[in-house]
């Protein structure tokens, strides 16, 4: 049986806010392990700075466990060539995207993220 997420996949994960004033968090990383509906992912946290209106990348990589069954995460699978260590947010043509500096850019505006 195929799994939705596999070891080695590169992912962009949006944690849904439960309340309007919850901190907006995103995570970009590489899947290290999968067990049922949980995934262990190594990468970088991005937190929305309400003052500047921008997402800021935390400089230190970390390992997080994501439970994917409860609908609290939106998971985008990134291309295998995506360089997680250089991931950043940019505005391109008025649209907020996550990119690694290459031509590839994941448009985040469809996730109701404002640039």
C-alpha cells in the first residue's frame, strides 16, 4: 500500500490556526520517518511576524513530529530537488511564495496567506 508521505519527501507544512490570534507557523523539511498518520520531519520553522507582516525563518533546524490525520496540517510535497536549507519566503509578482532560490516557487496565496 502506498503511503501519502514517504521517507525522503520534502514538504511544506502549514499548521492551521485554531483561533484568530494564534501564531501562524509553517515548516519546511525532509521526512525522516513515517508511522501511521505521524511523520518525523527535519527542517526549519517559519513564524509570521505580525509587526512586519512577514514570515521569519528560525535559524536553527529542528525535528518535529506532525500528526496528519486530524486536519490540523496542510501538507504540500515539494520537488525532490528543493533545497530545504535555503528555503525562504518571497513576494513574486505580488504573490507570496516559498522558494529555495531556484525557479521553483510554491504559491502560498491559495492557503489564504496574505503577502
